[in-house]
């Protein structure tokens, strides 16, 4: 018996806690007078408001006449109840929760007033909901479901059904035409319809927001890609020549017997200016490559700027001569049958050779370089090798984006690029750039096992 009593107390506490939580939820959801105006329709603007006000006026006239003529109420009480029900419809345009309370109160007062006038053999009055009351409360529930959360809509529907059951099923009357079942069905349909419309409106609003965010993201990505292309071309075009200038200024005093101090000073100034220019260029490239200019992050892009110079392999010899003038011994070799190549392939091959020779100048002093172009039936092979350096390279502030840029150029064309040290202490850069000679467009090439791109 003691155990049974303890279990009962535990059950009572659980039920009491559950009931207390739900009462608090109902209080938070329904005991409020917050303003929640119905927004104007997108296409109809204020027409829905006018329709509700017109329907409220019809409810006012119809309900007052029905309560007075058929319900047996005096004109004053009948008009007061009708005003409450019509007013709830208009109030629901701005304050749906208080409007629901007002409509429920009008129903309860009206059904008690009519119940008191019922006689066994008299007129069977529609009860507890009058025809006008059904219309008015249906409008209120619809306007409420359009703006509040689904949980709140279900709470108001549940309390409406509960009140209808208590009045008609438990209290009842003497002689009436029951409208409770019709009211429950009608109100359920109205709440489901309003909830569906609200969900559709929220989904469309979220879709518009996502569309806006997608458009902004696309524009941001386009901007970043364009900035990356600009940074890439600046790196390929300007950095190479500035590096050459710096090397030439460094080796020039050794080419003259007994150079004067003034000459040495001028050449040192030229080299320092070139180094400073390279530093500033790298800073600008960092801003262009960064998603947030205030915090540069080096992210090399791919592609070519549409208005940038477009060198081809015809200018390769000039590039090699320029590099030789900087003090680097370079030999070239072209094998295979040369055929027309797409502009993108020629440009990428030129840039890969340019960047590879620049890296030899910067990181392998005293080395010799060898450039090999292999014209293949379905593309172009590029190989730049250098021997072991004979001196120590000066510190470089570069971030290693030259190799990344070369790999991206090859990958953009469906090719591959490898860059790795050789066993003799040198370095080798090998690229395969496939091209479809029939269409002039890049064609995918199979990946080799030793590719590291």
C-alpha cells in the first residue's frame, strides 16, 4: 500500500509538472496583446483589409438581426454581441490574439443569452454558434493563422473546439439547432488553410533571401576571380622583369674592370629600387588575392585577364634572351612537328617557362637552365630544368605562388604539371598541355602516376 501511494504521488507530480509547463506555454502564447499587423498584399495592396471590414459590417447587421428576431434578445444586447463579433474581425487585422479572445467572449455571452430564451416548442435557434458567429470567428482564426506560429494556431483551435464541446456537449440547451460539429470542421479547415498560406509565404520569403544571398555571393566570387586574374598577370608580367632588373644591377659591377664607386652606388640603388618595387608588388598582389583587403591572404587565381597582353611561343626567344642578359645561361630545344595551338595553350606554355626561369634566377644562382618544348600529336610538352646552383640564394619574400600558378594554368587546360628536385641537386619543371587541334580547345589528358599537381 505504501509503494502504491508513493507511485501515485509520483504520477501526480509528473502530471502536475506537465500541466504546469503547458499552462505556462499557453500563457506566453495567448496572454498577450502584441501588435501583429496584416501586411498589405503584394498585388492587391489594401484590398484584403477592405474585404474584412466589409465582411465585418455584414456580420454586424446579420448577427444583430438574427439575435433580435430569432434569438429573442432585446435590440441592445443583440447589437452589443454583434458589435463584439464584428469588431473582433477588424481587430484581427492588427492584434490577432486579442481579437480571438474577443470573438470567444462574444460567443460565450451570446450562447448564454440565447439559451436563457429557449423554450421547448419554440424556434430552433442555431446554437451555440450563430451563422454570423461562424463567419466572424472563421475570419479571426484565418487572420491569426496567417501571422502566428503553427503552435499558437493549434492552441487557439484546440481551445475553440474545447469551448464548443463544453457549451454544446456538457451544458446543452432545450430546443436548438446544433452547430458545434459544423463549427469544428469549418474552423479546422480555416486554420489548416491559413497555416499553409503562412508556410508558403515564409518559404517564398526565404527563397527570395537565399536568391539575394546567392546573387551577392556570385558577384563576390566573380570579383575575387577577376582580382585573382589581375594579380596573376601582374605577377607573371611585372615580377619577372623586376627580378631581371635586380639581377642585372647586381652582376653589372662584375662585368666592368675597376668600376667606380659612383657606378657601384648607382647600380646598388637600381637593385634596391627593384627589390622595393617587388616588395610593393607582392603587397598589392596580396590585397588583390585576398577576400578581405585589410587582411591579405595569398590565393592565386586561374585564367587570364581579358585585356592583358597575350604573349605566344613566338616571343619565347626574346624571353630567353632577356634572361640571358640577366646572367643566366639558358639553352633551348624544340622537338616534334610544330602545329597551330590554341591561344590558351601558347600563353600558358609561355608563362610556365617565364616563371620557371624566374625561379632559377632567384633561387639557383650560378646554375644553367635548359628549356625543352615537345610538340606532340595531341598537345605540347614543356620542360625546364636547371643544374645544381653554385652559390647561395638571397632570402626571398615570395609566398610560393609561382608554382601554384603554373599548376593552375596546366589544370585549367586539362593538363598536368610536376615540379620536383633532381638527384644531381638541380630542379625540373615538367608540364603537359593537351589541345584538340580540330577545335582549338583544350582537351582533358589522362593523369600520370608521377603527377603532383
